[in-house]
């Protein structure tokens, strides 16, 4: 059973930056794609970004392209989401996800095998 431990996030002013981290408990997680979804109050969980197990391919939601950057450090079983130019509409709980298959859409949330506990990002104007 893989556990995903998230850190980072918090309250940030618009235009600021934040970095989220997600560390997996098992070495087998190096075989998994990792990424993030987010969920704002009253909205469904939506795909944000993902990186393949090898780190060779990444994908982003259109709403975050150019501002978000995902990466992973396999030796640390950790994925990172660097967020720049934060907007108020980025306010949400961000959930780390891991799955044997690469995921690139909000619909993929239904089949994700492992989830982190979620970390709040609040952006103020």
C-alpha cells in the first residue's frame, strides 16, 4: 500500500509562488505516474498536472500551463509542483495522486489508485 505524504501550500498573495511536494512511502512508486488534482469549494476535482514514471513526459491543464511546473526526483520518491504567478482562482485543496498509468484529464480521477491527504493553497488578492 503506497502512502503519499504532501507538504507545502499555505496562504499566498496573488502573483506569488509556492511549491508543493509529494513523497511516496514505497520504492515501487517509481513505477507510477504522479501528479496533482485540485478541488475548490463547490467544484469537482480537476486535473492539474502529471509526470510519467520516468519523468520523460509531463502534461498540464490548460488553465495552469506556463505557470505550473511538475517534476520528480526518483531517488527521493518525491514529486514537486512549482507554482508561479498565483491567481485567486488557484485557491483549492491540492491532492497528490499516483497511478500505474499516466493521467492527463479530470476524468482520470475516478481510476487513481493512490491519493495524498490534500494540502490547502489559498491565494488572496
